[in-house]
C-alpha cells in the first residue's frame, strides 16, 4: 500500500507541463508585440501552467492562485492572446500527429452530435403557460 501511495505522490499534477510538452509549445508562442517598451518579465511556462490549471480544474480566472501562477489577469491576458494566435490549435494538431505516429488514429471514422430546432422567425406573441401554484386553502387550525 505504501508503494502505491509513493507512486501517486511522485506523479505531477495534471496542469504541470512535462519538459517535452513545453519544448513543443514554446516555439508556438508569438513574440512580443513590439521590441520597444518594458521587457517581458513573466515566466511563460508558469503562465502556461496557470492556463492549464484553469482549463483542468474549471476554477474562475480571478481565483487562480497568484503565488503559484502569477496575477490572474496576466494569466488570462496570455490565454486570450494565444487563443487568438492559434497556439492551442497548433499544439493540439502536433499532439494528434504525435499520437497518430505512436498508436495510429482511425481517421476514416467520424462522429458528430448535435440538436437542431427551428428558429422562431414569426413575430407572433408567445403563449404564456399558466403556472400551477398551491392555492391558499384555509387551514384546519383557523
């Protein structure tokens, strides 16, 4: 039992980036907008782990632990910037290609799920549904 616990304790958290993932992601990160102005002082790997922390845990952006990942507004700023630049899409494409090389993907099989409903295009007023409410019946005590 103690051996199982030590194996679990040595595993990194799901948002921590292995060196191989960071090596693949770092070249995808766009350069600074301008060489002028203050130099970048944030640790981009730390910011990236903060982004994956939010995506993995579902925590709100403003609740990101500042001590571990930096200011929440900075973590969100880089997330939005990298989404717009296609960094995560490119990383996902690389991951799929690597998995395909290792294990193979069945590219011919596809699935889609969804629901379609007709949009209300006419201007007719909607019929209100009467709500059922408990009636005020005099109690036996009164």
